């Protein structure tokens, strides 16, 4: 501690009773490394070095001089962090009471900052202690405080200090020098411009070497990725430039969550665009190769991945804002039953969508009938399936209902049923009937579009007003419009054959037979006539 003692200013000692009282009450929420850092930076922003000293472990300093040396150390810590150090990113600061357990450090020790000594970056450590009759708290460790003296010996004025006009050198805003905020804004604009120029130039160079990037879908995707990629690069350059220019640690710490949020949004944006590009290319390839069954799988997978992107992005942003999701998840665990009951239908519909994708009773583009509703499947979503009806209306059916409904899929049939019942007049003779049957059978046999089995023409029986002939066959067609055209040709041929055979089509008729009978009526003279 000799070098540290030499660098501390001489301040007359004061009573330490107030500090002990505050530490005992622990008003500053030093229960986690991140909370400790936030409290320390907040105290430095207020220039309240007495308060800032409460976040330092001064146990190795004797009590008579502990308070004034604590204030001096807090001021020295700020000076060193301003000129040759920085606070770790927010997402690297643990929000757990026990700190990070996977950082390779001993238990109850966490990194929270770094400083540069002789050109090397050295970690500053916070450790967890339990004062007498007190809950465990996190403080800057004595070993890290000892390093401040060595770092102070090599401190030099930073670039921002050299550029700051004397007229505003003592003016502050939000705990940081006013000119630093102006420099932050200017740096943000410069770094974003540099990043945009770099990504545009890189794309131009790649397009020269890869012709596919100069046209079509590849060019569109590449240009769509320029902005989010440039934004992520700008965030990295911005953070580095603030450190090397010597922007106040208070300003850097306050702006760090914003930079992190922008960075996470940019990363999510890049992945989102990439997923869209991959899905669109896959759907185009599947459509060209006729793999219509896989279209629904790709569509649902794209939506599921996008949902994961949103969730992951929100988790990352929450971490940057210092929101403890562990407590939220614990609350969800307590209310898990209520949540499960409330989301029962949503979960049912999601599972139903997975069943539709796995079993594929219908696919996008199929014409089907679901519980009496006929229409063309336009979309199979994560919650519902949409049908375009024959009346051109849109019907949305929950996937939970779809998975349990009776679905008749017309789009998967390989042939269409042709079934005609011909009503011939009773005046048709047996020979004429035989010729009609023979001609109709020949008609079906001669048409290659009619399947061989079954292919049946039979004199079915005697109707109320006609002789009934049944024609049953299957037309080989995959499209309903194609079947209608073939059916029309067959009907026209039948319409020609029946009259040519000397018969005709009957229509409902009734024949009334009237029989006259003589009636004996009495005459006036009593005789019957």
C-alpha cells in the first residue's frame, strides 16, 4: 500500500461514526456485483466521495484515517477509471447475490472493471463479505484498491481533456463533464458513418467477386443486411473510441446500456433478415421441385425461429437494463398452474399446429372440407389455419380444432369419380338398349383418361318413368378444372350416342287411363233406363 499512500492527498481525519451507521443499515443495495457498481457510479456522478467510499473495502486501513482515505481512494478510483480504465459491460456484471460462478475466480469474487498499468489491462475485483450482524455485501477488494496507486503513477491527460475548452471544463451534466456528452454525440455520428461506409465498401468488393450478389434475391438480401451489420459494427467502434478518448467513466457507464440495447437489436435484426432470406429461398426451391408438403414446415419453422429471436432479444435487453429475470421466472413458477390453465387453449392450438405439420392432412394450396366448411388452405399458422372459401371469404380455424376435426382433402386425390344415371324413355326397345350399352362401353374404353377399373355401364332397372342406365368410371386427373373439362366431353358424347341408337332421354311423365261405364237411372214412370 506504500505507492497508494503516496498518491493520496492529505486530508485531516474525521469521526467515522456516520459511515459505520450507514454500513450497518446498508442503504445502498450492495447485495449483488451489478448493484454495487451502480451505486458506486451513482455516488461518483454526484461527486459524493463519502458515499462512494461505502462501496470500497477499507478494512485494511486503520479507523482513525479510514474516512478521509476512503474519500481519497474513491476520487482516485474515478480518476484512474476516467483515464485508463472502464467498467465491464452490463451483461458481464452478475445480478446474483453469490456473484458469477463460472468466471474462473474463487467463490465470492467477481470482476467489475479494468485498468491499464504499463500497457497491460488488469482486472479490478469486487468481493463479498459479511460484516458483523449484517447481511453479505459486495465491495471493491483491498487488492484492487492497492493497484490504483500504481495506475495513478502513469496517468496522463486524455484526448478529451486536451480538447475540452476552458470555458466549459468545470460544467457538468448528469454527473459527467458537459463537453464529454457533446463528444459522445459526435463520436456516435462519426462511428456510424464509418461503419456504414465500411459495410457498403465491403459489399461492393464482394459483389465484384461474386456475380450473384449483383442481381436478384441475393443482392436484395445483402443490401438489407447492410444497415444492421453497420449498426453492430458502429456500437463496437463507439465503445472502443470512448475508452481511448478518455470519456468520463460516469458518461460511459450511463450510455453503456443504450449501446448494448442497440447492439442486441442489430444482432436480432441480422438474424431475422437471415432467417427470412433462408426461408424464402427454401420455399422457392420447394415450389420449383413440387415439394408442397414441406412448405408448411418451413413456414412454421420460420415463425418459430422468429419467436425465439424475439424472446432471446428481450432477455438480452432485460440483462442490459439490469432487470432480474430470475425473480420473474420464480414468480412464474409460483403461478405456473394459473399460467398453464390460462394458456391451455394457446398451448393446445400450438400442439395442434405441430400435429398438422407432422401428419400433413392438408397443405398450403389444398382444397379441402373441414366440418362442412369448404375452401383452399392459404396459411397454416402457429395458432390457426386459414381457408379461402368458395365465396372468397376467409375462415380461420384454430389448430386445436383442426387436429380433431374430420378433414376431407380434395387436393390429394389422384382421380375423380364420374357417375351418371341416364333415364331413357320406355319406348326404347331391347335392341336399342343393347346398342346404347355397347356404345357407352366403347366410349369409356377408347378414352385414355378414364381408368380401367372400375369402368362400368349397366342397365340398372325400371324407374317410375324411365329405363335407368348407370355409367360409373374414374377420370385420371389431378386438377378439378381438368376433371370438369373431361366430364363435359363425356357428357356431350353420351348426349350424341343415345339419339343415334334410336332412343331418347325421358323426363317424369304420368299416363292417365279413363274408363267409361254405363249407369242405370230410374225414369219418371218407374222404369229403369
